[in-house]
C-alpha cells in the first residue's frame, strides 16, 4: 500500500486510566517540535455514536471541536498539547462505525453480501484511521485505541490495526503498548507479569508491539527493562518507563529523556536529525512550578465529585495561572449544597467565582446563590454557558425585581422568561448532536471589558447549547447595569453579558475553555485570574 503518512498506534493493557491520551499527546508534541506535522485520533469502543449524550460522570467532560463534533475529553489534551484544531475525524466510536456500515447496508451498497464484523466493520475502522491522515496530509497520525487489550469490544480495533500494519508495511507503522508495572510493597518488588500477560493478549490477536511504555511509581532499572524486552520480543531500548510526575505537562519532557520520539522515528524510518524545540514548553513548566502568588477560585457546579467533568476548565486555569505566574487553586463547590445561609462561609475567602456549564435543574438554586454572592461582594465572576444564563436570571430576579424570571430549561415559562429555547431548536426532538455546536463568530462592543481582555473586537468561540438570552429584555438589562458585550451578528444572539460597574463580571454563552492551550492561554481565563489576583489581601 502506497502511503506518505506514517501511523502510530497506542494501545493499553493491564488497566484503564494509565494515561494513553497523555502519552499520545506527549509523543505528538515531541514529533511536532522536531518539525513533523502530526495529529492524534481517538477510537472509542463504546456504542454511543458520540459522547454528547453521556452524563459527565460516565466519561468526564464532552469536548467540542471547531466543526461542532462532541468528542472524548482526550481531544482536549491533543489540542492543548499541540496547539492545533482537531475535528470530527479525530474521534470515532464503535457506534459511529456501526451506524455508517448499517446505513450503507440499508442503501444496498454491499450488493447482497453478508455484512460482518470482519471485513466490513474492520474495513470501516481502517478507512477512518487513514482518512484523518490523507485528508490533511499529516506526516504522522497517532491513533489511540480506547479501552484495554483483552476487552471484547476492543477486538475489531486490534484486528484493524493488525491488517493495516500488514498492508502498510514494516516501516510505515509502529505499535506502542502502554502497561502498568505495579510495586508490591509487601514483597518490596516491581512486578512485570501483568505486562507480559497483556503483551501476550495482543500477540494472540496477531499484533506484536514495537515499543512498551511502562507506567510506574518507581524507577525501572536496566535489569527489569531487559527482562521485559526478552519476554515480550521488543528491542532493549524500546522498553521505556513513564514514571508518575507532578503535572501532565512534564510527560513530554520525560518521554524525550526516555528517547520515545527517537525510537519511533527510527522505527518509522524518518530522519531524527532535527532539533526538538521545547523552549516555550519548558518556560511554561517553569512558571507552573514556581508561582509567585496564589489565588483560590470557587468552581460552582453539580459534577464536582469528578474533576474530569470540568477537565478543560481546570486545564485552562493552569495555562492562565502560568501566564500570570500565579498558582490557581480550584475549589470545587457542589451547587446542590450551596445556599444563602452557608454562602458566606463557603465563598468569603475565595478570590473569584466561576459558575460552570451544565444542563437541567438539579443544583440550579445554588448557582444563583453563587452569582448573587459574587455580584454583591464585588468578587470577580466568570459564568460559562449555563453559568452566564444563571447570571442573567439572578440579575433579573434581584436587580430588575422580576422574581418570577426563569429559563424555560428549568421551569415553565413565566411573564419573565429571560432565557428561552432558541427558535432553531424548537422543532428538534432528537438529543444526539442537535445543539448549537461548534465555532461561531462574535462581535464585541469596543467599550466592553471583554474587548479589553481579548485585545480585539472580532472573536470566534465554540458553543454547545439550546437556550439563549431573550433579546426583548436587552434594554431593561442595560438600563439596570448589565450589558451585552458581544453578539453574533448573523443571528443577533447575545453571546456575552457583563456588569461594567463590577470589578470583573463576565458571563459567556460559549465555552472558552475548549480553546485554551499551553502556548495560547485563553484571554478570558488570563483576565479572570488577573482580576482574582487584585483581591489578594496582603
Ligand atoms: N443547558 C444550557 C443550554 O442548553 C447550557 C448548556 C451548557 O452549559 N453547555 O443552553
């Protein structure tokens, strides 16, 4: 098979949550820093067509791309590490693969053939893997196979990898297998047997890994590495460790020290004589590790038990903290537990309050309480999506005096429906992929705080919502002191509300957290942290 794109497959064994996404992102970063064009793709073995319909407690946050795909949170890591945009092509689920194959079958495209997992499902997997490479002519595509080797649902993916490796030829693809080497305290030993078994499971499916990355709490000596190499048929230098580190942003540096990038390039027959340019990355890391100040931000939401539910927001604070040389402590506050009685106790000492995105009425009253507390006490406030809608409702109720102000997502329409379903959403009945999704332009009012924060008046941000600000109220809000700072000129939709008399009070209908990266921290997060720093009491 003729190809100019090279393929790296990342599989995982022994247990889930070993950080395949971070290893894939780190390798991609290193290859990108050596001058190669790289992208990363995630194949998810579940039957949802996309994670948009999943509760964040199932798989963490749903990450939205420029083109409006609702995707796995690993795509957020890919973008944050690589500073590039991903798209629908970068995340494929078993649900999507089957949907495509079944739609083709219904159209009669298989010409009377029996449609089977092999070859039809595996062919569709291979098509999706190669499409991402050929469409944008990447030098290297790194494909992360979700799940753990040995799972029933991973089998078609491993088989597709086996076939592709055969078809692409030896020097055009590499398999990296990530496993765990546990330390047994009672025996005082690091154990390699789970790794051996997991490689055996891969071999049973016809795939010989080229490189083993071993997650470990302790340094792996030469003896252990040699033993793993011998029992798993890999080169001695291709057994490398991934030791626990304080921040995920250390991993590219560690992988570079372990020469992961060089081994991959060697196996792919690609020149290695380029300089790995990590200066900016290292400067960022130095700032993360040596903050001069510290602020605490209350993140008010209902998925606070699982920090992954707010992954992009938490990472954006790390980027914005580094930009301000300030450590940002994110204090999760469950909005279901927040009320007027305990607000002072829970919020008095924070330097900023963020009300998170979300859906549905559970915990909504606590969000209004958080907005009110920030507004009345001049505490920097940042509302994202539902957080902006809460700010509007709180203002309507407590400043404009419309005590019945509502969003029709939470309650039936009243005389003062200040947040309402978008016209374009009224006829939609299906849930999956039907919200207002992806990037839309927004024109900022040049006198606004938001325009000052961005340093420009034309922006584009990503969306994921069904409800919007009711424009009938715009004048009444303006007169009372809450103004629209940005609108989408085509639809007239209000994208940003702010209170100019407040120290820093901005609510946005979009999701700035999806666009913050290590090398390009998002201006709104940078501005919010800066404002929070002005409240530090010496
Ligand atoms: N539930 C709200 C809407 O659909 C907000 C969505 C969000 O926060 N992402 O408009």
